[in-house]
C-alpha cells in the first residue's frame, strides 16, 4: 500500500511547490544552486569518499560517555541479541510504532496533481502536530514573508506540493528516530535524528544533480537510520550497565545489522523499489559501490544507493566538523576533485543556520 502512496514524481506539483521544493526542510538555496550545471565533474563526485573511516570517528563521538572497551566474550552476546532481531519474521516490529494513519491519507492526496488546497488542508488538520510544523515552516526565515501566516490554507499554498511531501516525510520519521526507551537510546536519538535530516537533505541535492528521483532519495535518507535506533533499543534491553563496546569488530557488525534492519523496515512498509534497493546497497556498500557497472548508469536503481552512502558520510562529517572533531580543511576529506560534494556539504551548514533562526 505505501509503495503506491510514496510513489510520487519528484517534479510534479504547483509552481509554488517547485519553487519551494528546493528548501526541503529549511535548506538554503544559495549553496543548493552551486550543485547545478557541473556535469563534467560528475565522475569525480561519484568516486568521492573520504580517505579515512568516518564511522570510526563518528561512532565513539555519538556514544560519548556511553562508549566503553569490552572483552570479546562480552561483545558476542550483544551481537547475538541484535542478530536475533534481524532474523525475526517481522524485524523490529515490536520496537517501533506504525506509521500514523493520517500520513498515508495525506500522501495519497499529494499524488493528485490537481488536488486543491482545501482538500490538503482538511487532511493536515487531522494532525495537530503536523499543522504546527507546517505553520512554523512557512513562517521560517527561508520564506521571508512580510506578514506572519496563521491560516492553514495559506500555508499549504505557500509551501506547495513538493514542500509538503518533504514535510510529511519528516513528520512520519521524526517520532520513529526519536524513540527513547532506555538511557542509551535517549542519549543518541537527538543526534541520530539530526544526522537523518542532514542525510535526507544531502540525498535530495545529490539525486537532483544526478538526474535521480529526489523524493525517493529524500525518503531513503530519512529511513536509513530507523534500523540504527532499533539496534540501540535492542542494546538498551541487553546491556546491564548501559555502555556500548567500541572495538572495530563490534562497530562494523553493529552498523551492518542496523543497516539490515533499515532495509527490513523498508520492505515491511512496502516502500518504493528504488528506496528499498538503496538501503539494501548500504549493507555491504564498500563492495557494491566500487564496480564500474554500479557507477555507469545514473538512472539505475542501485545508483541511489551510492547517493545514500555519500550523503550519510557527508551528514556525519557535518556533525563532526560542527563539533570540531574534524577540520573542514582536512585534506583527507578529498574535496578538491569533488566540487559538487563540497557544495552539498556547505549547503547542510546553511540549512542548519536557517533552522536555528526559524
């Protein structure tokens, strides 16, 4: 069912929707515009990857005081508990809530290019939190309206179809990422959600540059961390002292199974094939994204997997740079031969400032 609901054309909608789709969650258009018209540099952007293991720095930073060195004999039971969840018939279904019923209804109405503002407003009005988010969105500094907008109908018209798609998607995933069932999950959830938003924005920009469906990319970017939260919640139920192992072997296994859970959730919710394939590609991305065939066809389903992989790296780096863990001038980031990647990274920072001023 959700495959039909989410299966939208990225460029459909009103003129206002096309204008404001560039925002996609308070993303500044200045840096976004740098992404266009650089086709000759695409091969370098497709090959971009930092010269260091980003997760090796991000994972300990994310855990903070909740990270600890354990013996291998203590790590194994934790991985076994997570593997049991991965192998369950409905992986993670008891650990995450279902998508709120109003969201599929709203997304279904968004598929209709001729849908009226009144009809959209009626759907949105059923969810008080969605109304509040929509009003806050159109009154943010990005839209620079002279008068404060309080009418739901006016807000819907200003945001447009594509802007509504992005907002509805964020509304669907935020409570799934921000679940707080234990000390560990409570600690990591806010940062994981921020990284998810950054990743979704980066996915959309990179997909637009490469001629891929930007809304599918945006969904994949939001969904790729759902499995990570399930994994952390599993650890909360399994770790006696609420501390996570920091060894490389544990980290690699933990993140691989978290990616597997995100893929399983996408299957369970019947997301579009492109989104599901992109998440599946993350499970063993180092091998999948290096093949010439993988990089050859920009419209291949699996190419969205490369977008998600690079966007995930960029979003984590953005947070590490913001906290001075990594320098933006670090040569190992390998910006020099990938100008669009660097522009996308800059756009994430502009988006953050816009969010803070809203």
